[in-house]
C-alpha cells in the first residue's frame, strides 16, 4: 500500500533541494537509490534509478 503523505514529503524535499542547489540526494523510499528528474519541455518526471520502481510524472499548463 502506498503512503501518499510520505510520498508528498519525499517529493517536496526533492523539489526544494533541486530549487536551492540544482540537484538532490533524496533517495527512493522503496529501494533507497537516488531519485532523478527528467525534463521533457512541457512535462517532467521524477523517477527512481532502479527500473520499474518509483515514477511520478508532472505536466504544466
């Protein structure tokens, strides 16, 4: 079962670090590997470096 509050905190910390430092060392809450952000222009994705683990997409308007 997914703990949405925990995921929100992890993503908030990830985005805060990226905004302040240009990078983040926040780890995936499931497997412990670093999260990374991929920019696709109008959308982006935060994902775990482990295949088929955590992935969250975001799209701007």
